[in-house]
């Protein structure tokens, strides 16, 4: 079978039907075959708990060299992960990175590239946070911290890792968004706005990187029982404590629920690392722009499908056409 990827699109050699067939085959293979990540170097942010911690362990067990990053090291979580790497002889390197710090981001990525003796194969922007509550009660401290973590943090990491990837003409950037980055529920504060922005950043970046051989995939999890809920409840209660009645009085039902939110039920958070591993193992140029992950409802899917059609219809025959088709017609 002829290998079809976005580079052949740029050369004008690919047909839409063949691309769709190739993408379908790649997706089926990713689901049924346990990924082998041997030889892959992967940097993950936010590895103290949740998807980040699970991904670091899982990818390393699949043979990858993992750069597990977190802030405020040394800490119990970093020591536990380091001991696990020793016990299981996993190729895991702990690096301190607070995604809010330009200096730590630059130094941490440089350290990973030095240990790897070259550019990273995969960057996973996983670190994130949330404040609950109505938009009006989100003060500027909460608003700035949410966007600085969920949007500007990934941008810092991208700017640090991308030059070496571009030089190598290869690489993958995975940005962990949420289904709330495509659909809206009341009383999630600035979480959805920040994730909507991350989705837009990711899509624009994906187009721009087509000529450079670097893929971008957005992971869109639904609800899973991770620490984000506990942390969001604590953040929300702190926000409520400093909010004045001027802003809270209009939303008694929503304010009453602050600090009580849970999510995910009995779903398995390992769904997310497994989905990311499948994407990583796919051939370059065939990876999806977006991957919804949840065993239940995925309300973002029709939105994802529609926006892809709109983008191709709007820009497909323009000067940007090869880039847009190179992302959406795989």
C-alpha cells in the first residue's frame, strides 16, 4: 500500500478518498494493536498526579524514554516516581518544570534535549487547573492563573521544544484539552474559555506545521476521577471566600454548589494514556487533529466533524489549502 501522508498532499499527489481510507486503517490498527513506544522520547507536563502520572508510567512500560515534569520538586510525588523507575528499571527522568515559569520551561526542555541527545519526539502539554463558579465571580487573579496554566503554559512549552523538532522535520505535540473545550456547561468559570483557546492554538499550529513534518493532536477527555476535581473544589472555595456579594448575589444556585463538584464516576483514567499512546504510535502525517476520549457521551464529535468540513470548504482551495487539507483529510 502506498504510504499517504500530508507531505504527499503538499506535492499534490494525494486524493481525498485514498486519504480517508488510509486514516481509517491507521485508526483501526491503533485500537487493536498494543502500541510499542520503544525509541520514543516523550516529555509530559503535570506528572505529579492524574493523567500525567499515569502516562509517564504507561509510556515507560511501553519502552519510551519519558521526561516526567512537575513543579515544586523535590516532593513526595517525584520521589515516588523516581523510586518506581528504579524498581521497574523504567527509563524515566524527573525534571522540575513549572509551566508558569519561562526560565524553568526553557531550562527543563534544554535538559531533556541534552539527555536525549537531540530533539524530543513527543511533547505532551497535560498540566492544567480549574476554578468553578459563574464567570462574573472569576476575579482577575483566578482568570489570569487559569489562562496562564491552561494556555500560556502550553505555549511556553511549544516555543521551547518546537525549534529542534522543526529542524529534525519530525515530532508530535499533544495538547490535553477537554470536551469542555468544545461544548459549554454553566459554572465552570474560565476553564472552558481557556480550553477553547487551547483548541484554537492547537488547530492553527497544526496547519502551520504541515510543511515541517510535525503533527499536533488535541486530546479531549470527558469526566474522569482524577485530582482535578478536588483541586478545583479547593480553588473554587478560595475564590468564593474572597468574592464580594456584589458579584455572587445573582447566582445563588450555582454558588451553593461550589466546592462540591465530582466527576468521572467509575470511568478508568487510563483511557487517556492509552489513547495518547495509540496516537503516538501512528505514522507521522496520519494522526488525527482531535481525539475524543470517554466511554460515554462525546458531545464534541459533531462539532469536530462540522468544523473540519467548514475549514476545508472555506480554505481548501485557497493558498492555505494544502495545509488545511493536510490536517483534516487524512
